[in-house]
């Protein structure tokens, strides 16, 4: 799945969530909340789609996760696709360091901490 420099990003269609999968739970604080068990699953084959000129490759999908005995034949439990986004840490270049202002030896830099 995702590592420290990546995340899964996507959206789900809320209107496609089967109402039978929403569970009302009374929480310790006395409030009733609605929960949905989900699963994030790696696609066997990534799928690439282009929308408005932007290509996205979906590597995972999100689905309701009903217990085997709760499954209904013909019910669609897939809620959306997810893509893996990778972030490259930004380190200063040698040019950035050379162009940075210097601090005099006896000067205390103005740091916010």
C-alpha cells in the first residue's frame, strides 16, 4: 500500500452506499453515530482514465466490507477508486544554500521557537 512518501487519494459516491451497510452505534459520549465498515483493496491491474485532459491511474478501490452472511447477491459494494500519489521531499539545492543569507558569528537568528 502507501509508504511514508505517498498516500491514497480519491473520492467515493455517497449516494451509492447501501443503506443496509450503515450501522447506528451508541457511543460512550451518549451520541448516536452512523458507521460504515470499509475495505481498501489493491487492484489486480491499475486502470488509467483521462478526464478533462488529466490522466489518473487508479491503483486501489474502496468498498463496503459487509460480513459474508450480510452480503446481498447483485448488490454493488464498490464506492470509488483511489490513486497513489507520491511526494518527493523538497531539499534545498547547492545554489539555494549558496544564495541564503549568512548569520554573523555572534548574531542570534530570529527563530520562531
